[in-house]
């Protein structure tokens, strides 16, 4: 039993340690980096645009007829890699020479969710497919670790609406940079200006989220960039949902069918502990095999009287979607959400949850608030607040009628 518990603990820890890995590269041997869709061969003329800044990693030796180089760039050669001139002998693998151009890497943007992948730092595999992230959190968040794969070159546009893009660490060329000093040293080197361009500034802090209740991702200022990139990749419009009045989770670009739950919490709330409870006690049940969940801290805007904007408050947002179709779209997610609300009613106070609000949108219903729960302590505070407010208003009315207040 102790051995099983230890394995479970290790698996839980590995799941929590999820990094964000950059997908594209500018390697010489990557076929998609060339306009002909193949790596240049002996009879080819290789052409890099002279005004395009580029960093190119070369893994192996190549024989070429000719090569035009950029004015500002670098080749990083692996051991044994290099270039040699073609001697004109017959080559069955390259019978007709052509001009092969290196593709433009300028359009690869940091805030494009399709260019990032969540990975485990040890197995390099995606984490559980049952857990997903809202679109803003598919981009590295302020306390995330970023990986650029070893033995790859890259070029990324870091245009941003934020003055600084904060990160926990950056790993590139097999080296992990996890302190401000190490990152500053790398920026002074020759490769950084070729790999990163745009008006943004990356800053490595070396520290994780200091709050056990979680930290908001921090990508909201660039939400418009994230959604523009996502919609550009999917045909410039959101897919038509199968439910009426779809839900719009905070940090997500398009409406979804299923359920959302917003939790108010106390200082005792532990996000990782509560996420583990939801996965182990509810999400892992066979009847919920088709449901996926996102859970994170977000900042929800408040308004006065439903109109006047006020400061935002942190809440824990849970998003549940399922693989149902037609009228069944979102119904299994709705059932799971109801179970979560029931669990909050019974055990929420022990986990530091003061209240929860659920909304659903399925293939057979309109979205709307279909359930809420507040702990007795939270409800008592609310009632007392209302009583004091009524007493205060009553006192003002009394003084006004007595003529003591004008």
C-alpha cells in the first residue's frame, strides 16, 4: 500500500510539473522550412533571403551546388555537420536541380496558441488529455517554464502589449536558464537577437507562483493577439457551437458548450490540492470519460449596479466540456458540474471554498445560472452586510424626515 501511495505521489508531482514547449524550428533538415517541401540536395541552389534575419541549426553534412546567405544570420553546426560543393557526379536522389528557398520565419508569434505544447519535463509527453487550458493559458504564463527543444534553432516574434513578459525559466540548446543573471548573460550573446525579435521583453524570474491558491496567468493584456492568431489558424471565425447561448469562459476566445463553475475562496484554499480532489474523486469516474476540465485562477471584472466598472476580483474558474454531439452536447459535463456543486455543498468549507456558481449550456437547453452554493459562514456574512446596509439607509431616511439632514 505504501508503494502504491508513493507511485501515486510521484505521478501527481510529475503531472503538476508541466512546461510549455515551442513547436516550430528553423532547422536546416526540417522539410517544412523549405518552399519545395523538402531538404535541399546536391544539385540544388539554396537561397536565404538576404534581408531576413535567421538562426539555422544544421545536424548533418550537406553537398550543394550553390548557396546564397543572409546578410545577418548564423549557422549552428552539430558535430560532423557542414557544407561541401557538389562535384557534378550523377546523384540518383537529386536528378534535377532547383532553387530551394528557406521559408519566412518572421510570422511565428509568441502569442499564437497553436505554436505551443504542454509537456512533462521528464517524459516529453503531453499531460493528461482530460485536463486542458483556456486559450490565454496555452501561452506560457508568468510563472511557467519554457522549453525550446535541444539541438534546434528558432525565431519568434515577441510583440506584446505588456511591458515585460515574465517567466520562471527558459531552456534552450539543452541549457536551462532559471535566474535573472543567467538570462541577462544569454541576452548579451550573439544568438538572442537572431532568435527573439519584436517590441516585447522576456524576463526570467526563477521563482514559481508564491500563492497556494494559484496565480492568474497574466496574458490577458495580449488576449486580442492570442485570439487573432487562433482564429487566423481556424479560418478567421469561431466554430458554430452545438448549443444555444454558449458559455464564454474568461481567457477563452470562443464560446463553449458544457458548464462553468466560479468559486469564491478563503485564504485556506489550495488550488493544486483541490484540482487533485476533482480529478481523483469525480473526473476519473468511468461515466465522465468523455469530459475534459480546465481549472485556474482568473480575474473577474466587477460592476456597480451592473453598469459601472469596478476593480476585478480573483475567482477559481472551472470549465467542463464533453465529447457529446447534437442534443447530447454538454449534458455529461453538466452532470459532472452538478456533482462538483454537491461536493462543494458538503465539503467546500474544508477546502477553503466560500461559494460556487454554476452555469450550463447544452444542446437541449439555454445557458444560465442553474445552481449556486454558499457556505453558512459566507451566507451569514452576506446577510449581516445587508442588515447593516438597510439600517444605515433607514437612519438616513429618519434624519431626513426629522429635518436634521438636508
